C-alpha cells in the first residue's frame, strides 16, 4: 500500500493571500481541487500534494494568471 504525498496547508497560504489580494474567488477553486474550505484556515493541517498542484493549475488556467507561482513568490518577498 502506497502513501499519499502530503504537504502542509502553510504552503498554500501564500497562494490564498495573493489570490485574495487580486480578487480571485477561492471557494470554487478549492472545492474543485478537493481541498476542504476549513483547512485553508489552519496552516498545521495537511493536504494531498496532488490537490495543491491541482488548485494552483486550476487557478492559473481559469483566472488567466500566467506564472502564478512567480507572482506568489514576488508578493511574499
């Protein structure tokens, strides 16, 4: 039995902060990526790595935010 790769929600927080700042509606993107909405508020929780990348790809594609990770990195300093 293989284990699902996980990452902390704290990795997702900079994305949430940036996307909220630019006005992207997060609820539907989080739902589509199978990330429970209440997890976004607790940086100590874990989510599947695949869900995180699904979220990032979904937002980048649907919101036309090319190079989303670069924008998030620049916003975080």
